[in-house]
C-alpha cells in the first residue's frame, strides 16, 4: 500500500482549498490581535478582523472536516486497489489464491481446452496453494491423454508438471502406459512435449514402464520428427541401464538411424550424454560403413557429430576416418555442411598428408 504521506500529498493536489479562503486567511493573520493581561477592566475591544477570523475559521473547519472524510475514503479505496493489483501479479501472494482457484473449481477440464480458459487454469495453478492445486489437478485425472493431444490443454499439463511434485504426476504416466499409447503420444506434436517433461521430472521408478515402451520402438522413434526428442531425453535422464540399452539399439541400427535427419540428432545426443566407452562403440559403428560418414558430414548437425565421432577414435582409426572423408571431398564440397567438415579435418588428422593437401587446396 502507498505510504499515507504520499496519498495525502496526491489528495491535496486534487482537492485544493478555494483561493478566496486562502486570501482571507492571509489577510486575517496579517492584522494584529489585541491581547491583555487586565482581567479586572472591561474586555478589550477586538479588531474588526476578529469577526472575519471567526467566520473564516468556521468555514475552513468545515472544509477541513469534509476534506478529511473524503481523504479517508479515497485512501482506503486506493490501498485496497493496490493490494488487489499486487496480489494478482505475484504468485506468492495468498489473498488472491482462494478467489482465483475457487472460481474454476469444477471447470478445469472444460476450460483447459479453450484458448482463454487454458490461460485462466494455468494462472490459477501458479497462484494456488499446494492443497488447492491438488484439488484442481484431480479434475484432470482420467482425461490426461485427451489433454495431451489438445493444442490448448497440453499447456495446462505442462504447468502441472512444472508446479507439482513428481509423485502427483503418476496419473499422466499411468494413462500413457495402460493403453500402450507411449509411441503414439511420443510422436504427437503436443503429446511429445508431455512425454519429454515426464522423463525429465519423474523418478526412475515412476517411468520404468514408460521407458520400456519407448525402448521397444526406439528405432522408429529415433527417425521420427517428434519422437526423436523422447529418445534424446531418455539418453539424458534415463538410468544407466536404459541409456545402455538405448545406445546398443542405435549402434545395431546405425545405418537406418544415421540416414535419417532426426536420427542424426539422436546420435549427437548419445555422444553428449553417454560414457566414453559407449561413445567409442558408436563411433566405430559409424566408421565401419564407408558411405555413412560422408553422408553424416552433409547433414545439418553433421559438422558437430562428425567431429565428436572422430575425436573419440584411437589415432589409427581416426586417420582412417579422415581418409574416408578426404576421398569423398568432391561430394562434400557441394554441401555447405560438408565444406565445414573438410575445413576442420586438419585439427583431427595432423598426420594425414592427404588431409593436409585437401585443406591446402582450399576445400
């Protein structure tokens, strides 16, 4: 709430006393008042201004009284307005929480599927207390899969994931796994976001069945435009066993996955989130196919992936990989990304004469 002094200043500016009263007050004060210590004699004759002062004092007193009443009323309304605005803007303010949460009780599911309603529900979830939030989220139980596929309601589920503890998210995992919908949801434009965030937020024991379902379709998911992100999150947040199984699947199907634009992103994630030995196995699987490394070099993520693959190889295998790229130089020079790979070969293949000649020739 604004300080009372600031409110008083603002009110004074808006409710100035009439100008003629101020002039009369100045005139009255300028006249000398007659005072006397003689109590025995007749009362001293008061100056003519005394009557003016009394009248002025009465009018000023009435004006002051009315002004004080209006200020008190305005101050109270202003404070209430400021408190309401501040409470609405801050999620930590308690007073707005019951009103906001209570206004949508029984309507959470319906509101979540509309453009305006989804914002209202998200706002309520952000401002509600833990108990109120639990009550609101219960209205979504049994309807999570439908919400995952909705362009509006999926944002409500994302808000739930970000504001609720992992244990309270089990209903989403259960609805995905109970009807074998893991692949369908993971490859959905909106549902894929929910799967990714669940993998990142939930405990390993909660998502064991979900991870198992994703591993069963890992190859197809790796090559899918949306599904590949679920595999990337599994590589990043999964258990050591899940990471190992996922990497073995990629290694055994490297020819298919590496030739997919989405699959290249999965390979890059595997090189970032797995142990050094797993990265070495993956790099050897790529190099064994003489056509695969030049193909990777021409993809969008090619320069980064190829450099990571070559870096983990032992010296002799590294030089052999560089030689493969040099021999494919004519093809790589037709690609923007291929040119970048050729330009970086010198830093990995210092002992390769052909690589040095290729870089020196301007390729």
